[in-house]
C-alpha cells in the first residue's frame, strides 16, 4: 500500500451522486446501498458498498454527505469515518472523525483528512500510517500531501517496532520530506530507546521502500588478521525489473581501498546469474590485484541450455588474503567452466570448456584445460516393436597443457539392453556395451604417438520392490518400502599403458564384479499432512570375482560402483594406493526422525577385513526455530581427518540470545573454527545489539564484530 491509496479510497466518493439519492436511501433495508458503475474515474474489480446512518446529496451544490458509522467497502479494502463530505464540483473530499483505511495488512488512521481528488493534494491531521511489508509505522500531527507519492511531515516519528504505550525504539523528526518507494529525509532527528534520547542527528535519511529501489544499504564493520579493520559501504542499484547490482567500497586498514561490484539478473524462473568484479592496489603487497567471478544459468523453456561458472584472480594468494570462502582459501584447484547444450527427445548435443588454475604449486594433470569438448548423447530408445533399448554417446576433446603434450581425443560408448518382468515388482535387465577411445598428440614435446583402446562389456541388473501397509487410527497408516538391486558388471583386461594419462577415462579397470544394495524406507501417512518419512536406511556392497586389479591411474575409475569410488577417493587423498581386495567396504547411510523436531543421520564406510571404519559420520539435531536449536556431528576419515562440529542456539532469556558454532579437529587437536554471538533484545525482537567473536586457525585469524540491528531498517556490523 502507498499513500496514493488515499486517492483510491476517496475517489470512490465520485459514486455518491449516482448511488445515494435520498429516495434510494430509504428504499433499501439497513441503509446499505450497492451500486456498480465503471467509467473513466476508477476501475473496480467488484461492487462498491456504502453503509451509513444517514446519506444525502444536494443536486444544487453537488455536495454529498454521509454521516454516522460511515463505511465504504470495495473488494478486500475498506474505509471508515464518522462523517464524509464530498464536493463533486471542486473535487474536494473531507473525512472527519476516526478515519481508518485498511487494505490487507496496510492501514492508516487519522482524525481528519482533507483531500482534493483532482490535484491529489491535501492534509492529513494527527494520525499514523502502518506498512505491513516492512512493519513501518509513521506518525505525525500533520501530513501534508504535496504530490502523488510525496508528503511533508511536521513533528513526526518513525519506527518498525509499534509497541504500546511506547515503541522500543523510534526516530523523532521535527520536519521531514517523505517520498513513498524512496526515502524519508528528516531534519533535527533524535533516536530514542524506550523514550530515552540516545543519539541526535542534524540530518538523516531513511528508506521507505515498497518495492526494489536504488539506494545505500547499511554499512558493516569487521576486523581480521589479513585485512585489519574493515569498513564496507554498499550501494544498491535497481537497474530494471529483471536486474540489479550492488556497488561496494571497502576500506581495509592493512590493504587500502577496494571497490567491488556485483551484478545480478533473472530472465525467467530457470534463467539467472550474477557476476562479481574487483580491482584495487594492495598497499601491503604493493601491487595491483583483481578478481573476476560469476555464474550464469539459462533455460529457454525448450531445448536450449547453458551454464557458465568462472573464477579468475590476479594471483594465487588472493583467495587466502581476501576471500572468506574456506574451500577457496584452502583448495588447490579453482575451475572455470562453460557449457552449452541443445536437446530433443532423442539426443542431446553439448559444447563445453574447462579451465583449471592450480593455486598451490606447479601445474599437474589436474590442471589440463579442455578447450573445448564436444559431446553427443543418444537417449535410450526402443527398436521398433521390440523391447530392446539402445543408447550411447560420443565426444571429441582438445586438451591443452602448459607442461607436456597437447592432445586431441575421441571417445564413444554404446549400450543395448532389455528389461524382463519376472514378477509384478521384480525385473531383470541384461545389457551389452562397448567403450572406445582414441588419442592423437597435437604436439611433439614427449614424442607420444596416437593410441587407442576398445573395451567390450556386459552384465545384468536384478531389481525388486516390496512394500507393506500397516493401518493405524484416525486415518493414519505406516508404509514399509524395500528396494533391492543385485547387479553384475564385466569388463575384460585391456592394455592401456600407452594412452596418455589425461583424466579418469584414460584408464578403465578390469571388472568381474557383483554389486548389492538394499534401501528401506518407513513412511507415516495421514489424511492431513500426507506422507512423512520416519526412517531411511541404505546399504551397498561390491564383490569382485578374484582379486581386484588396480589401474595405476591417479584418477577414480569412472565405471566403478559408488562404494568402490568412495573408498578410492579417500585412499588417493590420504596418499595410499587403491586396494586389491575382492570385497569392497560396506557403505551404509541412515536417517531417523523420532519426533517432529528431531533428526538423527549418519553414514559409514566399513572395511570388514581389518574391522575398521574407513569413514564414519553421525549427527543429531533438535530444532524448534533458528534461535532454538542444537546440532552435534562427529566425522572421521581414516588417516585424513577426525572432526567434531557443533552448533547451539538458545534464547537464554526473553531479552538475551546466544548462538555458537564450533569445528574442532581431533586429529590435529586444535580449534579449526569457532564463533560465538551474544545478542541482546531489550524488550522485543524489533531491535537488537550483538557481539560476535570468531576464531580460525588455518589461516590464523581472529575477528570481532559489534552488531546493531533495527527491524525493517537493517544491520550494522554484519
């Protein structure tokens, strides 16, 4: 709602000459008049109702009167007053006595309103405007309406905490100019907390935003070991209805001024993106530094798709010194990717490019660039009237290395299968496949020659689904669902040693492997809330016929089952060679919801040979609200990490809130990261004062923030 709604309410009085002749007032019981009329004056979505103790219209003067419990209704909006006078010739409307207008959650109340319908100018006396969108309450002895969306206020107050008898906080202004969907600019401004003056400003501006508008956002303060004391002042730019940007100036005591810009757009519900850019002179490093990053996704609602993600920095230490994302601060590789695809019901064609920057040392094979890669995927389709399905894919890639040979590689894969229904809930699907790869050197640094391989394959998959219903009371029931899968995959041993080690497809291991998996779900169903999952359990295990043959590749075998791939990832990260044992680890994942506010979850990878966990994680959470929750998680990966993560939030008292989160490394016996925030809510949630202390060990950094928040206005220090 905006104050222009006053005009929408008052202009309804234009209908009085047509709706309230004295004879009509006595002809309808209860004095209720219903008259629908459309014209150039106003467009209404439904009938207008006018109710009053007495109604009159003077044909000679063109003045209409409504007195005693006057109420005008139009749709879900209404306006009430003790008395209304409207002069149809001058366009002047006067609403007197307990004037109250309501539209959904927006409303205003005044003692008296004098408004000219034609000029939209007038005065509103002694009242309050309440905007539900951000809980704004503006009160004044006199609102002078100077335009369609502008007002002049004398002796007014502004708050988003309308408590009785006195708001927790408010701004008092001697004089203010207000532009709806803009700013309220005030002079002689006093900030009061529970009626006590705590701050005086000769001039201040407050956002009065009902929609996206350009303007300054709340500044923030912080302190860290790498930046020093930091002050950020952001400016929000509403470019148009589908894009906006934030321009920020950051003053870092140790590194200088850094300007930043972030641009965002949304073209449709599935197409959006953002781009970030920063360039400045680092006075500590004494050279220019920059970072460009972003992400973009586009869907045209049909067959075309594109995804782009990029991250480029002036130097490797930029991520350590100036980025808060721990993954980028501690990671080794920073990739940039682009992807374009066009698909139909039968196939998908795609073009992609990958550029990977090594930020911690000498480039290796993980930083080989794919510039570009083309792929064509043939989706499963049935041959004629047979039940045989065929699918496949082919790709061509140019690999660029800063060190070593450049390579042009082609790859193709084809598969045929047929599904047999053995029982209504039991199926068996045998399949045959072939994977082909050809490598052609595009440079001669190492004297490599063209190489290739052909990998035949085959196998089958047996799947079964079972469920049972348990009827309860009051329309509730339990459903126990079980899904089992048993599969066998065969790939012969093929010599691939001469093929350059470029990625995971350069080596594919021999397989004669069974994979077993069982998934169980317990659901509660009632007629009100629908299905609700109470418990979930999934178990997966693989077994090779004979000893498992390692590929000698530093990459994960792309055709290995998940339970094997997970173990191989952990072994490679820990510097161990992949195992040769025939039996894989046993992977288990579970989740239980014993009560609406509780959830317990975990996953394990158990090596049955030595009887040890390769990795294990278990955690529990109780959550009532964001301010009342507790979470505890334990995670261990053999020879890599052993961590405890915790989060605790509680309202210690109506006026005091505490939130802590801790990540502790049991392996290194150190606090990886910890943060504690103590927030004071003096009387309500309308405003708060908080102190946040944070600590990181890698990099070694401590930070302290003083947070001050006003509901609907913003937060300083965040």
